[in-house]
C-alpha cells in the first residue's frame, strides 16, 4: 500500500494553508457564482458540518461518500459527504460532523482522528455554511447504514478522484426545472457535483500542490 501514515501526515501539514474559494470555484456551476454573492449580505446563514474520512483498505487509500435518498428535500438524490446541521446539543461543529457520520453511517467518533479542516462553503439552496472536517481511521469503519438518510454508501479510491479523467461536465436538472451544464466528478457510476464537488476540488488542489507521493 502507498503509505497511509505518510499520506495522512503530509495531508495534516498541508491543511494549515488553504486555497479557499479559488479552488472551490473550479467546480462551481455558473448559477452558483451569482448565488455566492448572497453570502456577503446574508447574516442568517445556518451552520453545518461534514466529515471527509480517509482510511486504508486493501492496499488503497479510501474516502467515503453517500447518495442521499430521493425525496422532496433540497439535496434529494445527490452525492455528499456524511454530515448535517449544527444542533444545540453539539459542543462544536467538529462534534456535528462526527455525530452525523455516526447517525448516517455508523462511524464511531472515538475511532476518528480529526487532522484538520477545509475552507467553509456557503450553499445557497439550503442557506447553510458547511464546514468540512478531515478525519482518518486506522482501518475501514464497520459501516452501518441509516436507510432513512442514506440510499447508498459510496467508497472511493482516492486515486480515482485525483485522476483528471474523473472530471467532466453533465447536464443536471436545476431546482428551477431547467437543465444546466455543470462541472462534476464521475466516480463509480455516480455524478458528484455542486457543494460536494467544490469541497473535493479544494482537497485535490491541496494534494496536487504539495506533490503527495501516496
């Protein structure tokens, strides 16, 4: 296996200097650019957090995504990281990310070492500031899927995300009913776009800029 300990050590160091919006916007739909301007004048954004979890499995460095159930919610059927909104019972946003990962996927918070975080990202459709936390476990978690919140678990070889061939454009039905051309990642037969793709874009930027040899 490409050395997991070495990879995570370098990633932890690299997370101290973030490119932020510049990297995120590489995967932003055109419609998002205008919406992002709302952030400066909207003081009532809600807070949320997601967990980007890395773990070694079968000689590969893996991360995990999930497909949300198809329903009437704003992010129906989309691929995302485990996560959700801040609750009053949460100590902080880090606690939010770990709690949601446990509720949605059965990931045990005590097994996760948080090594840093990425830049917050404003999500206009749901009026959330999402805070992405990067965590690691020493082995593959014993996933337990909450069928009410997760339609499908998506384990991803991180090398696939780093492959330029994973980047493409797709026509996606916007919430206004119109088809819009969006930049996205096509991974394991899943289209990853919107906020999740923007978060991944910053992560990839960091890894490539620091020339990881993982």
